[in-house]
C-alpha cells in the first residue's frame, strides 16, 4: 500500500458481499414478523474481506459508487445498436453505392 498523508482525494470502491445471515434481503424472519438484520445494519451488504457490517457513512458512499457505475453501464448499453448481423447492414449506410448511398448487394 502506498504511503499517504492526509485524506484521500477519491473514495476507493470496496469489495462488498451479500450478508450471509439475511442473504442480501436486509431482513430476517422472526416468529411473527420480519426483523431488521443486525449483522449487516439492515443493508444486506457486508465487507467481503472481513464479513463485518460497514458504517452507515461508508455504506452510503459504496452504494452510491455502485449505483453510478450501474447507471453508466445502462447508458453504454442504450447507445449500442440493438441490431447485429446481416440485418444491421440494411439499416446503416455503408457509402458503397452510387453517390455515397447504401449498397446492400441485392
């Protein structure tokens, strides 16, 4: 690990795992009703290395980092064309026809 003095400039993403007690549901089944899981502070996530609950400040930061990464993945998937294979050739302009128009070879 690199020596560092003072606070870090970026929050590092920690490895999280689903809570083994509640299996990521944040609640455990009681006799008559569901109770908040005390192992993971009712979040469903624990530290993957130690298996301990994270403090609320760290947990909120880690979940925000994961949410932003998931939203970025969704945006990337939205940008990609849905069609692939031979059908995609008919939809895009390959500029091989007369005057730079689409030529499909039919």
